C-alpha cells in the first residue's frame, strides 16, 4: 500500500519509547539505602544528651557468721593485749596527751626493721623515763636517749632514732602545744589529713602511720575501721574477715575490740601461732 507523504515531503514522525529509570544493582541481601529523612532522624537521636545514669546501689555486707564472731573473741582472748597496756598505760582508750603521744612513740619504734620484742622493750623504757610526756622528752639529751635505746636493744638505729625523738618532741610542742588532739582538730577528723600531718614527723612514713591508725582507733573512733596490709592478709588466712569492714563487723563494730584483734593477728603472724586457730 502506498505511503501517504506529508506536504513537506517528510516521512512519518518516529516517537522513542519512554525510558524507565535504571535500578542500581545491589548485592543479594543488601538492604534498601536509608532516606535522608531516616538518616537525619538517626543523627538527631545519636546527638541527644542523656541524663546521668543513676549510681549503682552498694551491696549490703552480709552479717558475720557466729563462727567468725567466736573466732574474733578467741583471738582477742589469747593474744589481744593492747600495746599500751603492755607498756603500763592504765587506760589505753583515754584521749589525754600522754596516752596519744605513747601511741605515736610506739608507732615510730615499730615502723623500723627491727624485732617486735626489741621495739616493745625499748618503748617500755621510754615510758619508764617519763618520755611519753612530750615536754619531758624535749628536755632530755641526745646522749641519754641513745643510752636508753641501747638498753632496750634498739642498737642498730639508736643514734638515728635518738635524733628523731628530739625532732618529734620539738615539732609537737611548737606546732600542736604538745597535744596530738590539736593535730586532730587541725585535720578536722579527716583520716587522709591526719596521715598527711603525721608524715611531717621525721621518720614517720606510711608504715608508721598505719601502725598509729591501728592503735589510735581505740582513742579516735573516726579512724575505725583500719587494717594495714599484713593484718588484712592475716584476717583472710584466719578466716575472720576479708577486709577492714568485715573484720569490724565480726567484733560488733567496737573500735577497742578492733585494735585488740589487730594486736592478736599481728602476734599470730609474727610468732607463727596459726595452728592454735586451725590454720
């Protein structure tokens, strides 16, 4: 059939088929890409400022078993005589200047690498001289202090310790009027500040302060409960507690009993009396 041409002589117009949008090939299992709206919402969510999380509640310590309480009493009964009692101090819990200064003197002596028994004997002689009165110690001579320490068997550190005792008495008189209760006031009953101020004494490091805390908690209950590393180790081995708080519970939260138990555990450790308590 003949084709009809237009007047212009051109053939019929050709219309291209409509194009379909190309699909981007994706790997099998790929998820649909997020839209701008979805992405912006996620970004907004991620930038939200959340309030502080509530602090976790502290687990209450379980009450000590009757076995632990009985063990603590047994230790105290067998070896719990306070050091101050051994030195002849009638009331080891008194807060008078002489009693507190005796605690400081013994702490200084015990902190040296020397026999425990020698430290005790030397401390007894210092008290016999009346040197637990800081003003009387300040009036003593270096030579006499050396003689007394030698008599007590404190020969290895006698000269050095005689000097430290003189420095200690001078510091305490000048700064605290001879009364450690004034140091407590200056520290506002903060154990950390008490530690810092005690370390101003020549010869008193952390070991000496630990010994002071363990004895002085009978006089200054704000220091309780306190155990040094060796007592914590002994407490665990004996089975009386895992830390200072659990041991404190075993003695009914009594700071005097706590100090007595400290002495008992140190004695057991130093003298190897573990078998007495089934260890």
